[in-house]
C-alpha cells in the first residue's frame, strides 16, 4: 500500500491573531484608509475566519504595519515617569529613574515586536508594568536590592513566550517594588 498522505491542512489562527488583525483594521480607520462600513464588514470577516488565508483578503490592500524601533530610553529624576494610551514600544526599552515611580501601560500600546525586553534601572521608586490580556512576562532576571517583585496571579510567567507580547524584565530595582499586572476595571473606569 503506497498511498500518499494528503498535505496538512492550514493551521487555525488563534484569538490573539484575530485581535492583531482587528487592530490593523482599527489603525486603517484612524488613518482614513477605510470607511466605517468597510471596517465593520472586514471585522466581521476576520472574526469569522478560521485560518490565515481566510484573514488575508481583509488586510491585503492595507500597508504593512510599521516596524518599531529597536531601542529607546526613558529617563526621570525626582519625578514620575508614565506611558499610557497609544505609544510605540521598541524591541528594547531602557528605563532609568531615581526617586520617582514608573508606570508603563502596554494595554493600548503599539507593539511591533512579539518579544519586548524591558531594562529597568530604578532607584527609590516603584515600577508598574500593565500588560494586555494574553501577554506573558519573565521577571527572574531582574536584580532586586531592598526590593520586591510581584507578578499578579492571572499574568502568565515563563522564560519562553507563551503569550503575545512576551515581556522580559531585566536590570536592577533598588529600594522599591516591581509590579506586573493586567489592567484593572470597575464599571467604565480603567487603570
């Protein structure tokens, strides 16, 4: 019996893949590339798609997403450093802060890279990283000096990417705390 096995069927897409496709459509509306009826029709198609080839026609005439920068630095002394809303996250983000708190909210950020390295150098202050649902984190490489690191129980932790994006936190946290969590919600408020 010399039968040929059929070629493997195309792999199904995940919810995270659908979310990224819908985000591209949101960006296209914001840029004026799509009308609202076109947007609604394409979102319906993406949400019903099961494979990548079914999603492709809805994104084919849109420009490729922008590649994010490789590296950026944020610095603060005796003041708070905060990034929220839509902001472009590089592949490697270095944060330097003395005597102030740091809050990096990635829930609405533009994440061009699936793995983000966050290098923290914070002295006498707290660091809070707010991750979108489905993201994962690895904090075991950060050096803690008179500090504590807390990853909330619903956040996936792993040295390898198990979610998108995957954030790897390195560097040094001195005399403060590092907290990694999801966005908190109460009725219509988010923080």
